[in-house]
C-alpha cells in the first residue's frame, strides 16, 4: 500500500500594524526609538524623506541605532560605525548579524510600523 504524506504549509506569522508617531516627529536624516510589540524599534527618515524601521539595538555592542547617522539608505551605528541597510537590515561588516527590518507606512500624518505579533 502506498501512503502519501502531504506537507502542511508553514504558518505565516500574524502581523500587526502599530502607530508609533506623527511623521513630523522624525526629522530628516535622523531616527527615533519606540517600543513596539515588546521590542525596541528605531524609525528613521532619510534626507529624501523615505521612512524605514530597524531593530533599535546594534547586535555588536547594543549601540542605540536611533542615535546613528542616516547615510543614504543606511544607518551607521553610533558606537563602532557598522552600517545597516535600511530595507533589509543587512550589515556591511562580515560576521556581524543583520538587524530586523520592518515595513513602515504613513496614513494621514501617522507613522505605522508592521511587526510580528
């Protein structure tokens, strides 16, 4: 007798869209930290006005990424100058872990970050 095993699709994580601030609360080229869903998230605004969000702490030494400089589409950690890509969280330093990157959108003037529940 032939037994067929059917794999169930992996469960998708539930996502939550959380309001964090007003758009004008984040100046061009800077970031601000917010606690979102029990985690520290840093929301940045590039000099071109593009909003993006990353984990709030650098995995190297726990540097507060919201205090870092926004350079193009990267954030530079204020402690040791590691760079993190805005939309992927990838780090430019070999061997250092990426940080989480989160979708951001604006409705009216309110900035929302989308995080897993």
